[in-house]
C-alpha cells in the first residue's frame, strides 16, 4: 500500500465510509417514501437522468455507460418504465436501427411527484443546519462527485 493511501482511522477512509453509510440509509428512506407511488428508487434515479434534458433521447448503451451498469439490467429497467408510460421509444433519425428512449409527460409528472414526496424528508434531514454548512457540504460533495465522474475509467 502506498504511504499516502487511506487506512482505517484516516479521515479520507472515514469520509468514504460515511458516504457509503449515508447512501445506504438514504436509499432505504427513499424506497420507503416512494413505495406508495410504485416507483422504486432505481426507477426514480432513471427518471431523474432523463428529466435533465427531456427532449434528448438515450440509447440503452448510453444509459448503461452513464450508470456504469451492464446493458441487460438497463434494458429491463427501461422496459419497465416504458410499460408504465414514463418513457417512450423512437428510432434514431440518423440510424433507424438504434432505439432511443425519451421521457414522456407522464414520466415528468411521476418524477415531479416523487421529488415532492422526497422533499419533506430532505428538509427534515437538514433541519437546524446553518446555511453556511449546507453550502460548504454542497460544494465539497460537488467536488467529490466531479472528480469521481471524470475518473470513471480509473
């Protein structure tokens, strides 16, 4: 192990551990909150991805690359969302063999409804936090996310 590698007790190691724990706890909370909507967190996250640019179509390979998961899992998830009417499939204008997925108005509505259900829990999570702490955490997590996104292929 290189001398500057994080070890248990090292704050860098603890940060990664805390992020993992927070992810697990927030996933459980989100699945509980979204259960009544019949929209598991994984499907919500997929709609979140599509909602950023509603007019942009995404192929299965593009989605798999974005989420860094195997294509068969993405295909099943996209099929579920198409069946619910949250995504629509159209052929690519440039290459008709490629099928692109687009978020539908119903998908945008489902995404907005899920966000509305999650927001009270998010507000509760940060209740009592000074705005400066929220701003600082936001900036630091954005920095970490950006580095991880750029270093996808290691």
